């Protein structure tokens, strides 16, 4: 990877590593006029993740999840519950392996193949995470468990099945406010997947 010659990182100070890693980074930035400015930013590193929209062509349905998300609760979401596509951290797997694993853990569907749609930074001003987004077809023959997540990870995930039209309308109604879910539902709409 080619480094930007206009950026010089001068100090990285660990602020927290209780859950993931929060660093305070001091860097110099050379502007077009050659003036060098010093900046200080806090950067949160939780690793990279993946998300997937599961869809069924014959039933015209999608699988989504609902779970409590503390940061949204602290920032105005009255219940803290979020409706989202299945997602999780890569851990030590590649993105495709990770999303197949997460799909089975969270939804109970065992997928054989997935299709990558895009990779994106969801909050590039403060979070290092790259999110790899996928779509994958499901049917009832792929259901191997009830899903719900792992007890060891303190997950309490509700598995939801909606018609695609219902799910897509939930963007406009404000019931779905999660960016990765909106991106994947819009991708499905644009590509006429369902």
C-alpha cells in the first residue's frame, strides 16, 4: 500500500483497550500551500466486519435481525433495538468465511455461497473498520438451527423474515435506520434481485 507523503504520524497513544482499541493519534498534514498543520484525533479500531442480506427469490422475502444496540440507545433510540442485516466481525477469517459463519450463528441458515457487493468505511472520521457487504440466497432447506447468536458473545438476536417490499418500506418509515442494511436493501432494489 502506498503511503501518503503529505501525512506524518508523530505519536500514537493508547487510551483504552477494554473492549477494542482506542488510540489518540497526533499527525502532521501538509496542505497544498506547503503549510504543515498538526492534528489530533481519536481513532477506534475494532477490526473489520461483514454484513449480508439474505434473500429468497421464490417467496420474495429477506431475513433481517433485531437486537439491542447500546450506542443507539444512548443517542436517542428509545428502545435501543435495531433492525439490521446479519453482520459480525471478521475475527481471523476472510470476509466470505466470516459472513457464512455469522449467518449460521445469528440466523440459523447455513449458506454455501455468497456474493460480495461492496466494501465500505461506515464512519471514516473515527473508526478504522472496513465493512464487506454481501448478498446470499436462502431457502428453508438451509435452516439448521433457530439462530439467535452465541451465548458466549452475549448475543440475543431475533431473526425476522419480511417480504422485500415490507423491508424496503421500513427505510422510509424510519423502522430501519442502519446504514449497512439500507445499502444492501437499495442494492437489491437497484439490481432487481427479488
